[in-house]
C-alpha cells in the first residue's frame, strides 16, 4: 500500500529529486519491503507487517500514509468535519454529533490493519497530546495536561548532575507548560509548576526565580559568536572548577557535561550479544605465540573501523609476506619477521569499542601506553600524538598498581 501511494504521488516527489522514478521506487522497495529482518537470540526474523522497525524511512512513510488516509476519508464523507487535524497518528476533529460513528467507520475502512479508537469530549473538555482543549466563551482554549499515569518526575535537584543541566531541565519544563497554555490559565499553571518542582526537591526560592526568569526569557540576547561544544564526563566539584579554569579556550569552546550512569549502561543486555570477531570500531590486542623454541609474551595493540575478523584476515595476509620490508606495515609483522615468531590470532580480543574516529585513536594510544614496555610491540610513533598528561597518569597508575604494599607502625 505504501509503495502504491508513493508511486501515485510521483508528480509531487519528482520536484524534490533528480533520481529517476524506477530507481527511486527500487530503493524505496528495498528499504521498506526487503530490509525487514532483525536478529534476536541468534535467530534471524522477518517482520511481516508494518514499516520496518528502526528504519529512518518508516516514520516519514507512515506520515505520508496518514495524509492519504485523511484525504481519502474526508472526500467520502457526506458531512465533512468542521476541523480535522493530526499529529503523527493522533487525530483531532470537530464533527456533528450525529456523524461521529460515520466518521469513525470511514477512518476504519481505509485499511483492514489500521483501526482507530475514539474519545469524546466531557463537560466541554478533551485531552489531545499534552494539552487539554476546553470550550470557553465560544472559543477553544488550551491548557497543559498531565496524563493520570504520569509520575511527575523530572531530574532531582540534589542529583549528581551539573547545576546548569538541572536548571535547564526545569526551565524547559516551565516554558513548555506556559507556552502550551493560554494566558487565562497561566496563574493555574504556575501553581502546577510549583507543585511539580517541589515534588523533585527544588527549593521554593529557586522555583520562584525560575518562574520569573521564564517570563523574561524572550528578552535575553543570544551570543553572536558560535562556539564548539565538547562533551566531558561530569565529576562533582571538579567539573565546576574546570569550567572556571583557563586550561582551555573558553571563547571558542564550551563544555557540555554528560553523566556516566546511563540507561544504556543499566540495560545493556536487551539485544543479542555480538561475538567479538563480529564487532567493528574496536581497539584490539593480539598476543605473540613465539615459536617452537622460544615463548613470547609480547602484545600488539591496534584499532579498526571494520569488523575484527576482517582486520585479522588482513594481518594474516600481511604475515605471508612479512619478510618483504615493503609489507611490514605494522609492528606486529615487523616483530614476526625479525624474530621468526607467529601471532596467536586465536586469542585476539577486544579491549574497547568506540564509534567516534578521533576518540578511538586516542583510546588506542592509551591502551598502548598502558601495556608494559617490556611486552609492548607497537612502534614509538604509534603514541606520538598522545598528551603528556595521559602518559603521566597511566605510568603513575601502573607504578602504584605494581608496587608492593608496605606497612608502617607508629
């Protein structure tokens, strides 16, 4: 159905693309019809109905189908709604009382798998999204609406987050509640804001300050000079000192703090575990296996954007020609060519995974430095770009961990 609808709208779509119609439809068919599989518990499944889960094309196409549904439905109705609007799959309509059931039936006959439920106004009120639509003085007024199931939980005032993040979260909530509501309800909404923030342990004087600030927020001038944001893990007290320090160019950069406790860390087993050899964007290590006459404890640390098994295959290919100086691209092949040793590819392992390219390179250098010098295979040039602060911290930590604890009695 989606393919047919979009094919019929080609006269509108072709104005926004240089792609031929057939190629466009082939790509679209692949995205929504052929790319419909997912893996769970090492079993591959095919999705039979609906748009593919997780595909960026799915919400766009769903919106196109909803537009077609509305246009098709309204044309068939004898008594058309006075208003019918939508947000994603939620519809708001004003219809005559006698036509309610006819309108619902028309919506539900568009497709057998698309069914709507209906909610009617009570005492001149009807909830729609995050607002309550109210009949008042022959007009429609809006007030912020909280669902009965809502917990009212924001970020707690005493949580271990930057104060700026806590304040901005509260300010965003206040602005949203006030902007949704008509002016006649602002006094009532301020009382709701007070109760909501009080529930999250905000002090009363802070709440009053935030409400006053939200009322004059439109008069604040924004910075003309754009700044680059850099994310840093938040450490209480230390992060506040870092922002006020002169150890970075605060005219060009701004620090955006991020928490280390995230939902991803807490619920990290919701998907099937990817085998180490199938992982990509990783820092890995390969131990040396020595030879028949000599054992070797050396370790090579590397990084790759591809899957680890692909990178291992490249190492194996390099080993076949390791005695050729032109093919000694890594310290691993150079070591094996000079010593006659063989890498133990079977014990290759993932040290860390990082999708960001520069962060991954930095992590690779840190893992190389953290490897004891007597078993480190990497070239010195592999860590030439790492900051000296990291070197000092890692070498100091290694010295402390490897030292023998002593006891002094006083």
